[in-house]
């Protein structure tokens, strides 16, 4: 296990060309949750995705977009600000890392100072048969989740 500061330093190194603070693997995100009681995990998947493939206990759920037409949630930032203080360390997760990247960017732009994207997401990359959950992601890492 690494220290919290070491994990976050690695996340900053992995962030690429984004404005928010960094990118974490699912395993690193789980470690952050264990080491930083003030940290929050925000799951931005649709309600239908949670019902179909499972959810992460104690994660805060705020839909980034609505199924089936994937229209953006116009109240996403308002809902985020009602539930999470801007001083909190906030990690965003979705199915594979795309929507959570957008959420982390949006949160950063409205003043959240410690925003991170969880790479790979809940289900991870698709394999050769277009199935998810076999290569990487929260579930593949066998981190806590429920149906």
C-alpha cells in the first residue's frame, strides 16, 4: 500500500492533458477511499446501468446523462454542489472512464479543487468479443460492489 500523497502524485502524473487533478485506477481509488475519510466517490452512470450491472456501496449517484437517449443531465452540477462540499476530494466513475472524465472536468471548472477520474470505470474495456468486465475495471479488480 502506498501513502495517500504518493497515490495522488501518481494520479497527477497520469492525468494527461486534462485540467483536473489526476486519473486513478480503480485500485488506487479504493485505496484513497480507505485512507482519506473525506474523499467521495461519485458514480455518474445512469440508473439503468446501476440496475443492470451493479453499483458501488456508499458511492454517491448523480447521473451525467439519461438513458436511453443519453441527454445530458442539466442539473448535474447543482446536484453535485448540493451533496458534496467543494473542498472534498472527489473521484468520478462511470462505465469505462469517459463520462467520469467529463464530470471531473465540469466539477473542476466550477471550483472543486481535488477532482479525479477513475480510469477503466466500473466495467472496463471491452474484450475481442465486445464483452466488458474481463480486462480491467472496478468489478474485474474485485473491489466492493453489489447487484
